C-alpha cells in the first residue's frame, strides 16, 4: 500500500504506524471526506499462516481494523 493508493472508497494519505505484522495508514473516505485508519498485513507475511493468525488477533484486540481518527 502506498500514499495515494485507493482501496474501495478510501484514499491512502500517510503511514501512521507499523508493528510486527502490519502497517497502519491514515485514509480519507472519498464518499464523505472523513478520515480513518486501515491496518494492512506486511506483504512478505501475506502467505504465512502464523503471521496471518497473529495479524487477526491484533485486529481483534484493537476491536476493529477500521476506526475513525
């Protein structure tokens, strides 16, 4: 994921964090111009079952992979 990329109706504005299995990006909702954050798994871990399970656990701890900021 890169600055300026569009995912569904979101545009990536900046990277705001990084952890062991993923990066967090600030995004803009192109429908209503609100800002939110999206967490994405690191590309090199996308096919690693253990990393995917850890990523899922992290998003459950955070309550949701998408939240208003």
